[in-house]
C-alpha cells in the first residue's frame, strides 16, 4: 500500500518533467523571432550560395559574345543588361558569385585552422608567446593588399596563390583573437585545477580551452570571410587576381569603370552583389556575437 502513493508521485513527477528535446526544438524554432538579424543574414548567404551552385544551369553562357546588342540597359530578356561586347552581365555576375564565395570560404577555413593553432600555442605556452606574437606583429605591419599583390606578382595568379595571398594577412588577426581568449580562459579556476592535477596540455586544450574560445573564433571567421571577398575583388579590379577570362565581381567592375557614364549597370550590379554579400556576412558576425555573448546584445555592455 505504501508503494502506491510513491509510484503515483513518481508518475506525477514524470508528467511534470520538462521534455528537453521539445524545449530545444522550441528554442531553435523561435530563433528567427529572437534573432531576426541572424535569420536575415543566413537567408541572404544561403540565397547567394544556392545561386552560385545552380548558376550554370539557370543562365546563358557568360562568355557568349553578341556585339549587336552591346551596352544594352536592363530589360526582361537581360535583367542586368549587357556589357561592352554584348555579354550578359546577369550571367557573369552569377558566375562571379561562385568565385567570390569559394575564395571567401577557402580563406576563412585556412585562416581559422592556422590562426587557431598559432593563437592557442601563443596563449597557453607562455615560453613561446613573445616570439610567436612578435612574428605575427611583423606580418600585420605589412598592408594586406600590398602583401597580396606582391605574392601574386612573384608567383602568378591562380586560385591557390590568391587564397594564400589573402590568408596570410588575416592569420595574425585570427591568432590575436584566439590568444586573447586563451589567456582569459587559462586563468579560470577549472583550468588551473586541471593543470594542478597533472592534466596533459592536449587534453586541457581540447576539453576546456577550445570550447570556451569557440564563440570568438566563429565571429572572427565571419569577418575573415567578408574581408576575403573584398580583397579578392580588389585584386581582380587591379588585374592581379582572377584572370580576365573568368568572370568575377572585381574584374567586372574593372571593365565597367570605363563605361560608367553610359552603362553604369556593368559596374553597379556586381558592386551591389558584393556589398550585399559582405553586409550579410558582417550581420551574421554581429548576430553570432550577440547570441554567444548576450552581454553585448544591442551593441552595449549590460
């Protein structure tokens, strides 16, 4: 008889217990309402990503010449108009989306991998901190665009060289962000306890340091992604990046500047797409910062 009330009590507690899976799904479902900027930036980047993937099947040949219809303004047949040799600006701009996103993603991944390794080593192992960070300061002292142009001029323009040239100036910035996070986390009580108990550095970094630094790393990666697309466009605009036969937003703007007064759409539409992509990446970074660190929500410390 005494077991029945106890069983009923446990059953009632089971009914009242929150469903963790349902709560987590509700939190994810309400994320667009709580973080509209995050949702908007993700939608924009996803739209550009899908456009880059399907562009070969939804557009005409971006290299097809039609001199009889050159410098035509935007129309239903050509939404972005045509350029000085009759090529479709719309088709070339969509292909340029694939080029810019590919470079941005590659640079963000490469910069994150190398920058995190350097930042973790400099922040955790104090014996090499000064040496490593002084080397990073030396790289940061060189203007990013000049370093990229010099590498491309010495080695030659290719996708690998362009990604490497853009990544080199970004690695020290990522390393400094990671180092600052590691220095802060290294002073936490649980990290000092793990060190005192004889924990191996690899284990401490994997279990305690890197999870705590994941937020700043993700935010910095979005800014690197946006900066890489801008630098790639600058290099292409200066004829030091993507070859002229490969459509990219940078070389499209370079060609369109000569016809800015009579055909502004040649330069305007690629510039608009670049601005929208960079804006979406920066908004994503700001939204991630607010989401991962609510004390910065609204742009102010709370």
